[in-house]
């Protein structure tokens, strides 16, 4: 296109440090640790060859996070230290940047990207959009660094905070406070300003990796920076500080978008639906009713499914045209129940009924039958020993009708489009979990989010 020389390209290697959310031993099935179900270390070692393949959704262990973030301290979620926040950035603009391959060490922050673009494009940010006053940009342009590697930084102060881990940078110094919750332990919670909190002080201008704590040597400088953090917290809406793991800091779980609804009807228009936008059938008895039409013999394919190869369920017609329900417990345990007779041409109603034992993540009995023929050859039943209590996937697996758009829930190929005509699929929750289980689900769903920040 002939515009390469005058095109600005900004490449940032990540949005945080390496993740330690895979726990001490790592994970073969990410949904497993997201649901608070640890995997046996010996089992993980036996399945090491699966890591990095499509057989699992693995996550490296804490040790790898430490290594990948070196020489900095800590990792993702710990915004108090550069191991949780600092990422490399490369910037290219051949027409304007003569120092090709040059390095810049001035302190800057991701909030400086937009001001830089506005600056070099000669754009003044609007103060109002559609009559609504806009928040002012808090960053500063980095354009001055294009011509000078030695110019003083124009970004002189910056706060950091997430989940109570906090820090403040000012003119080459940084005060850092790790709040106490280890990123790989979801159930920890601490009070602020408790004994686990220790403010550290670093001279970033001379110690870029925060290796030498100078807090006891320069207590006045530390107090100065703590006061500056307090002022930034007021000015930029950081307060109140929140520790989701502490029972004193309220309920941070997000209400389910379908709270109160127990039945919904879906069609083939419903694909790639997020988990929270579908009737929740965890920790309860449920029924799935599919009304389909077979025009030609030999139908096959997914009628409806939710989740992926690491957790979920699927109702499909197998290669012998038999209605089959498959339940996938974290990729570790698979249960299939199949009607003994294949479907012939015509209209059919397929029902999957699950009778729950009760409890949290408990099992139950599942039955599949066709055309209300519950006493005949078209019945299949099985025992599901354990069920997924919180989330099937936090990695983009969805609810689909007529196809499995993600990784296959069951033993069939990717996609596996249904060749029968699907008129409707009704998903119904038949009972409600007790209040204590509902509360455990709400807390658990939120804590699952802490493992995938």
C-alpha cells in the first residue's frame, strides 16, 4: 500500500505478568482448578505428554510464573511489583524515528498510548461527546522519546492497584505493598493494614528490578510516597480498597442474568452463547427436551451442547443415529448414555432427564428416552458420579444448538453439525439448590474469576 514508512505500530507483549493461577502443581484441566477441584500431582506427571496438545487445557505451575517474570518480583494479580505489571513494548514509525532498534528507559505507563497517538496525529481530545463531558486523559505523550534516549521522563507519578496489591511511583522511586493473598490460593482473604502488609521502597532509577528494599534506610521517602498514594487514591477513585477474599468486604459476585427463570426454549439460532446467558442447570435436577425432524435416514450430529473438552455436556446423534447424552467432568471422567435404537425418518422428541442426588457438585441418575417411550427399547440410563458445580469454561467454550463450535464435549469430531432439522430445544431446571448451596455457588463463581484475572 506504500504507507509503511508513515505507519505507527505499537506492540505490547502482554497485559500483565505471567500467571501463577495454575496452582503449585500446574493443571491439566483449567476448569478443574477454577472449580476448586485439585488434580493429583502424580496423575499430572503421568499425563505430562498431553500438555501443550489438544487433549487438555493446561496451565503451567507457580514456578514457571516466577521464572517467566524474572528478574522482577511476583506475577500477575500482584500490581505492587513489576512482576505483575511490567511488559516490553516495541514501537515502529520509520518516517519519524531515526534511531532504529534504539532502547528507551523513561518511565511510562499504558495510559500514555492514547495521548501519544493524539499528539503525533495533531488531535485535541474532545471535552464532550454527544453532549456528555469526557474524563480527561491522565497519561502523557511519549513522542519526545523518539528523538532522545536521555530526555527526562514526563510521566512523573503513577499509582498501581488490584485486589489490594498497591504501589506508587514518583520521580524514580517506588513504594510497594503486597496485600497478602497469593494468586494461586483463591480462598485467602486479609484485612487492610494488617500484619501481613509491609510497605517496601525501591530506587527504580538505580534498581529497575526492585531487588533492594530501602524502606528502613529512607523512612521519610517511604512516608512521602505513601501519602502520595493516598492522594492518588482519592483523586482517581481507588478507595475503598477491596479484598474479595475477606468476608468483611461484601459480596462481589455478579448476579446471574437469568436469576428466577427455570425454563428457556432454544433454536439453531442460539450458538456461541456465553455460559451466564443460559439457564443454569448445575447442582439441581434438570430436563432437556429436543424436538427434531429427520428427513433422510442416517442422521447424526450435535443437537445441543454446553462447554468443551474439559467440562460440559452434549446431546447428539451418534454415527449410528442413536440419541446420546454425554457428560464430561473436567476431562477426567466421561459418562455416556445412549438410546438403543437409531432414529428413523419423521419427527421425534428426545428427552434427557437428570435426577440429582443433592449437595454441591454431586452426582445423579440420567435417563434418555425418545417419543415418550419410557418403557421400551428407546430408553437408556446411566449413573453420573460427579457434576461440575460452578463453571464449565472460562476460556470461551459456549452453549450451542445444532453444532459444537468449540472443542468437542464428547467423542465426536469438531463441529459435528446436526443433519436433522432442529425445531426447538427446551432446557429446564426442575428444582432449586438449597440456600446454602446457592450461596456457595455465588461465592465459588466469583472465586473462580480470581483464578482467571
